[in-house]
């Protein structure tokens, strides 16, 4: 006798969440032989309102922290001195507001951090935009969405593939 599979809400939500996270680039990068990692894929809408050459800044305000880790795809090593551009709609104004755009460099451990004004919903979603676009590695644009508009931090990691 064949057993009919049982479908339930919990199983559906878990499966839908995994599929959604996969297409949004949110699942952990898959490791390959010799420590290599799958490169981060550009997210749809990530390049909206991008400004080439946004200046290096120490901070763009206070009350919200954007951070992450940048690694090389070939061996998973952290990358130092990599320029990451960050912009978002904040309490200062929209994504086009110059005070909401800036770039930071990664430290010796491949980490970046930028303190900024609180991110606010834009087109119904609180989100940030991040870009890696310097020579040496393939360009990547990210658009991570915050779970809640009241969150005061957001993290986005990059795994960069050599250009």
C-alpha cells in the first residue's frame, strides 16, 4: 500500500523559506574542495541609485549599523582593503540623498562596518544597498531586506570572485 505524503503548514513554510533564501542569496555559501566558496551573486534591484566612486566615510550618522565580511571565493580568505559602498533610505531622506551614500574599506580580517542613520522603509521594505565594484574582482550589488523596520543593525557578507 502506497503512503500518501502528508503536507502541513510548517513543512511548507520551511521549504518556502529555504527557496526564498536561496534566490535572495541568503543561504550560507557552499564550500567546495580546498576551501573555495561559491561567489556571491548580484541581487535584483541592488544597483538602484548606485553612485560610482562614492567617497570614503567614517560614518553617515548614528543609530544604525551596517556590517559584514568580505572573502575571496578561491580560498575563503578574508580580503583587506576592499571598498564597499553602502546606501539606503534613512531618516535623512531617500536613497538619492548624498548624506546616505558612502564607502568603507575592510580591515585585516575582511570586516567592514558603517554607522549611519536609521534605515526606513522604501517602497514598503526597509533595506540597504551595498556594492563591490573595484578592479580585481567581479562586481556585486546586494539589496538585503531587514526583517523589521525597528532593527538597528544589518549584516551582508560578500564572497568575491577574481575578475
